[in-house]
C-alpha cells in the first residue's frame, strides 16, 4: 500500500483526488451560500406578497362592509393562514382589529399599539387605503411569540382539529399546505375544550434548502467517487508505458541489450519510448563494436607478435642468422606494433573526450609540403604523380602541428595504398574567410555507395582484407576523423567506382 501511495500512480491519483475534493467542496460551499441567499430572497418575496394579499383582503372587506367586525374576522383568517400576529389600527392610532381574540381595555375602549404590546416595534407597518382615503395601518409580526398566538380554531376548522379534540392531547397535524401544532385547552367562556394553535406555518424554505444541500453533498460524493475511479483507471492506463519502460530498463541494466518498447503516440511518453529505443540500439551497437574491436585488436596484435616470436625462436634455434635483413624485418614488425598501439591510444583518448591540442600559429601549407616530401620517393617508385595545387596561399591559423601532420599523413598514406601504379594524387588547398579546405583526390579504384557510410569506422576495410592503411590495422581514417573533430572541423568523402576518391578536410580559421 505504501509503495502504491509513494509511487507515481499513487501520487498522481492522490493529487487528482485532492484537486477533485477541493473543487467539489468549493462548488458545494458556493452552492450552499448561493442557495441560502436565494432562499432568503425568495422567502422575503413570499412574505411581501402575503403582506400585499393581507392588505388587499382588509381593504376589500372594509370597502364591502364598512364594518370593523368583518375586518376582525378577515384579520383572524390572515393570522390563522400565515401564522402571523396581525393588528389593524385606525387613522387615529387605535387598535380596531387583532388576529387574536379581540379585546378592549377595562373601560371598554380601544387601545393603542403601545398600550397592548410591550415591543410594538416588532410589527411592520403598511398603510391601507380605500378609495384613496387612509383608513388605518396594517401591522404584521411575521414571527410572533408562540404564547401570543392562541387562535381559536373551533369555528374555522373541522376534521383533523376535531380528531385532535377527541384525542385530548397535544399533537401535530400535517395539512397539504401547512403544518399545525395545536393543543386543547378549556374555554374560559364555555368551559368546553377548544383547540388553540400554538404554531401554524407553511413548510419553511429552509427545508428545501437543507434538502438541496443534502442532495448536493450526495451528488458531490458520488461525483468524487466516480472521478476517483476514473482518475485511477486513467493514471493506470497512462502510466502503463512507463511501467513497460521501467521493466525494459531493468532488463537492459542486466545486460539484455535487445530490449525495446512500443513507440506509440506523439506525446512526451512516445518521445521517451523512442529515446529509450535509440539508447538501447546505441548500447547494443556499442556492445557489438566493443566485441568486434576486441577481436580486431587481438588479431592486429597477434600478427606482428607472432612474426616477432617466430623470428626470435628461429634465431634462438639457429635456423635463421641474425643478419641485417632479419633485424630490419623485426624492426618493421616492432614499428608496426608500436604504431598500432599508439593509434589505439589516440582513439581511446579521443573517445573519452580527453584529446588535447597544443596549438601554434602558423601556415598549414608548410606541414602539407613536408608530408608530400616524405611520400614523394614512394610515389616515384610506383610512378604515381603526387602534386599540390594552390599552395601559394599565405593563410595563417591556429592548429596543432603534430595532429595536422598526422591527418595529412594518414590521408596520403590511404591514397597511395588504394591508387594503382601510374596513377595520380593531388592535394588541393582552398581558403576563405571562414575555413581552410584540404582536398586529397586519387585516381584509385573508388569506393561503393554502400561502403561510404562506414569508411571512418574502426578496423573497417572496404575490400574486407587486412591490407594496410596505417600500420595495416584499418585505423588511419578513424584517427583522421577524431583529430579533425578535435580541431572543430569536419571531414567528408566522395567516390565513384573506377573514378577515384576525394577526402575533404575543413578546418575553421578562427578557433571557436
């Protein structure tokens, strides 16, 4: 469980769940607030309409009868219907009607509102006009004290009230439009048991508000659970590729370099899958190259060592005289071995990114001329024309003299190896404001299109033989590429079968 919680899916699920809970809670709180405000507004409108209807009833009753007794009956009905304490005072300020049993004072006179009520300010006051003439004020207490609300129901209600009177107990009677809480009490006048309303109200809007809020909470909880389920399923499906990547990466770490994952979609996970597959392919290729390199190095080292060992054993056994020719042969094999080891060292340093250059400022033309001089006799022996064009340039730049010499040497050596007798080799020098271009073109057999992409690979030979390029190991062109790149330059090759090959080295004049 803890592993799932602290895992990516658990954190995503809990994060989404938290957002969902906060969102639902926010919606619920706002909805509850808005519902309460709207309920209060609606209740106020209802009370306003009731007051207008009560005023209209009083107006119509007085206009029809011109009698306060009839108005008293109407006000009693209003008070009974709405659960209000309703009082009517005339234009002189005297109470002439009351929703309770109307009484006069001890002298039989009308009372003022202040005389009858200790807190008259609880009444809302509305003027009543009949034929544009003020007849009095309608005073309404919408929430009177229960003890101030005994309305005799004997003359107004039957049925439920009658059953209440028969039961002889305090009870609540649910009507279609209202709720009546009543009890029976003895009448002071007749000593009969009559029902007095203690509370008579319409179903409060707060009930609707509460029901709505409960529904909202239930709906929110259901939506939250559904959302959590959806989020869990979504995150599980969304993270399935990542779990596949994790499993593949684990197997890759154990040495299974053939691991690949499906590359689906164009999103970040799809890009991650493609990156993983590329990395796995590179690792697999690197592993294969490493194995091939080990085999090639072993082979290249074995050949000169075997030759040296054979000559030494023959000399030791007296089968070969240690003459000058034998010593020259041993020297050549030793030199070849030393060259191979040095080439491998250079490649190892370059692959590690630790190849350093000791740059000097001068003209590279001088280095090219020295290399041509070194190979001129070998070219003449094979009747190969070795020439340099555009060597009159006065260009100067920063370069590593030793490494540049090695670059030109390896390329000229490669050209001589692959150019037949009576052929040509030309070194062309071109310079501009940005870079120096050195092109070495031979009239050799050329290289096929399928072999060109691998021409700079370690130990790669076009004909599959183990003939010499530099030291006979097939490392010369690889070293050229590494040394050129160390100068922040580039090297390219173009060739056609039977037409020869051109290697072009581009070196920046201004060191970047």
